[in-house]
C-alpha cells in the first residue's frame, strides 16, 4: 500500500511479465515486456498509482498510442496485454476495482483491416542499405521473394535445389510448396548457401544461429529510422510491397498466391482491388481522346 513503487501501473505490468514467464513461456514474457517497454514504462500512465487510476488515464494513453500512427490491430494486441496486467493487479487486490479500464481497453472494432504501408523499390533498397549488415540478407530475400519472414528464417540449405533452381518451402500454414526462382532471387539464395552444410540455416545470423522475431523486428525498426521511413515499417511491409508489385505488374493472382504462400482467396481479398484499379488505369491510357 502507500505510495511505494509496488502500487504503480508500471509495477503491475512487471508483475504480469513475471507471471507469464513462470506460467506460460519465455517468448510470451518477452513479447509482453516489449509492448510495455514501448508503450507503458516511459509513458505517464506507468507512473500513475493504481489507487488513483481513473478512466481518463486510460483514455489519454489510448489517444497517445493511436496518434503514434499504429494500426488498430496492433493497438488491440497492446491493449490486451495491458488489460491482462491490470486484471492481475485486481485479482491480487492491488487495486479495488477494474472500473477504470473495463471500458477504455475494450478492443477497437474493424481492426483486421488492410495493413497498407507500401514502400516503392527505392525505399526498399534504402531500408536494406541502412539495416545492420547482419540482417541485410534476410531483408533482401524478403524483397526479392515476398514470403513470410518466419518461413525464410526456417529455411535450411537443403531446401534450395541449385540444380533445378527450385526452393522447397516447408510451411506450417500450407503444404510444403515449391517456388521456382529466377534471376536475382536465385543468385541471392545461392550466395546465402555458399560454404554451408545442408542442415545449416540458409539465411542465418552472423554466428550461424537462426533469426528470431525479436531480433529482426528491432533491426528493421532501427533501419527504418535510419532511412527516415515511416515508423510502421516492419518485415511485413516488404512482403506486402512485393506482393503489391506482383499483383499490379500483370502476374495472375494464382501465381502471386503460390509465390507468397497464401490462398488465391486471400490474395484476391487484399490485392484484387489493386489489380482491378491497375487494369482500369491501363485501359484509360488506350482512350483516344
């Protein structure tokens, strides 16, 4: 009780991270801690005493986070972590009621919308150039072949068939698929495989370890900052930008879906409108007036 550090929002978040570490997993704890470090610990909300917490504190926090330009979906994930931390404090009787956050931290509606940040080729090159040397191979692969970044990180040297220029992608979302590689992408993957054993990671960190989400996420954030690109730039941005170029570059959606490892339905839902728009403006150029 009293005004010790224990009774502040920041302490409630720290207690929650500890609980997750013990009861769930290290990865989940790191994820929650990362969210709090970005959005709570250095925010005025972190210093508010639980006993004095009011709905307006949460409303102001929400406004600050959303004005930072984040997507509604990622706001919901962050709010969920904060809500869980405050609920734990309530369960442990560190706060008398959940009244102050019950309404304010409800998930936003229509949050699954399109993540539309698109980088043109020059911006993508800039992002790769500004990235730490170590992560450049991963980003370049993502720019040349819009796969899921987790799939790229899971590739081993043996998945690249140099003879037939085919990459076999083992994946958890769809059946393993073969991606025929032309030109630049093939040359890049071949270079990544150089001098490695078949079971080694194809695109690894400098010491040969596998890339993990936290590491590439932070590296891309730094690179985006250095390249003066929008703060929302992430691995998905490269994938999205590549798929956008394929969809508007005359490639049929079936092939786009095969390359990017997703269903034609999903590609049509998220990129079909671009293709139709592109076709419309191309036809407009044929007008005789």
